[in-house]
C-alpha cells in the first residue's frame, strides 16, 4: 500500500472520482498523478544530490514529490510461504539467500540491487510441485487475517482514494517457482503438469476474489505477470491464450459483476504478442507499458483505440538522458493522454541513473502538460 499527498481538485472531485473519470474517457480537470516506485538505490543516490534525509522509502518519497496514492486491499492469492528467508552465504560483494518459496538467489551488496540473480528453483517436477499446490489453498486463514487488517486500514484512511485489489498471478509467480527455461519448455514436455499449475493458481485467484469483492468497492484490479522480455513472452502466445486466457476471463467476469471495470496486470517487456489475449479475455488496461522493453503506448492506442486503457508509458531512459529528451517524450504522449483512458507515469520503477534534477523536471513538466494532481513539497 502506498500513500501520497492529497489536495482538493479544482472541480471538487475526490481522487476516486478523478480516477474513474480518467479511465472511462470522461472529462476531468485534474487527472491522477500516479507513479510506480523506485529501485532500491535510487533514493540513496538522490539524497546525495539534495533529497531531504527523511525521504527514505516510497511513502515518504511520494509525500515529498506530491505523488498521489493508490492503496490496495490485501487479496493474497499467491502461495503461502513454505520456508523461512535464510542467508546461505555472504561476503563483501554479494549475498546468497533462500527466499520464502525456496528459490536460491544472489543479490549484490553494492550498486544496483533491483533484480536478484536466481541460482535454483524449487519446482522441478510433479513431486516438487505438490507442496506449492497445497500452499495455494484459498481457505488458508493467514490470507484472511491480512485481508481484514488491510480492509480496516482502507476504510479508516483511504475512503476517497482509488482502491485496488490484487488480481493474482496466473503465470508470473509460476515462472518464479519453475524458472525461465523450464517454464518455456514445460508446456511441451509435460503439458498436463503445466495446465495443472496454471489452473491451481487461477482457482486460488477466483476463489479469493469471490470472497473478498463483496466486502470492498474496488476501483481497479491489478495482477502481476512478469512474463515478457524484449522479444515477447516466455511461453508461446498460443499456449498463453489457450491455458491462461480462460482464467483471465473468469477473473474479469467476477470483477465486473462487483462493479470493478478497470482490470490490469503488471506485465513488463514487449507485451505486443499477448495484448489481444488480454483484451479478448477482459483485461482493459496495460501497465506499465515499458517502452524500453518493446511496448509503446502510442502504438497501442493507435491500434486498439478506446478499447485499450493505458497506465505508465513514459520512457524512463529519456528522463535519464536529459530534460530536453523528457520534454520530447511527454509531448509525444500528450495527444494520447488528452484522449483520456491514460494515466502517464514512468514505465516501471525509477532507476538510479535518473538524476534528481531530471526527475523533478519530469514531475514539473507532467503537471504543466497534463495538470495532474498532488501537492509537492520540494
């Protein structure tokens, strides 16, 4: 859950209302000002460049930069933890650890630490899959304790914000458990196991949402599917449509039945080969539209028109490059943002090679061009 600054909109609308109007192509004086966090080292570097010392995490950064909030209820439909996070090896350069799912990974102690290097994955065959199948029991009360706590916080502190629910991961978390290469070939080597894995994740998502959605009026649902790279998805588009597509449709139907009509999933990289599967099965919104990975919000809007909503899409490489490059990028996006159904933001977390000066310029120009909300403190 993230928090940010809140000011009254010129038209008197709440952030919840402004979000809904923006995403449904309706007129709004002040669209939401949403961003998507920072690499671990970014705020450290920025403090050396003049960022106040108290800005130490995403919440304090959003408050300082005037970025608005999009809190989410904890609808946990991921496997419950099977292990205790354990450091296996540590030296001056790196740490090797086993995470809560049994993945063994190496992470740098210095420099950029955004993405671990995975060394071993826990799911190798049907036998090693069985514990995770049990860990996806949607009735596990640990899920519902966290849900109730987050729901109480939402009702107490975020009544007027755009409220999200987690819409699960049909393939992405499975990839984390199986590994890149193995999940790419599993549909061919053991199609029954592959389908069972995807079906188990899908069933957990649908069952959790069916119990949670009557308790909260969600404005959007966001899943997590980090399955695309610069050449497209790691499973074939045909397999993805056949095996994952029906689960997206079931999730979308459930969301719509409870008044949640903005459905997106965090999918980095080149999403072009699977956009049709998403749209045909009820997803409405692409996020974060990573330009560096091969996606382009302008091209997507040109191809799909108002059928597609967009969230993100500002090329972070150009913000890193220069203020002039930032201005050109925002001007490129401007006609499409003005169409509606598009909340502009950096296309994934901000890396440390974006200077604080360039980032502040980006935020200022975004406010000037798009009149987004939020009250900065810099």
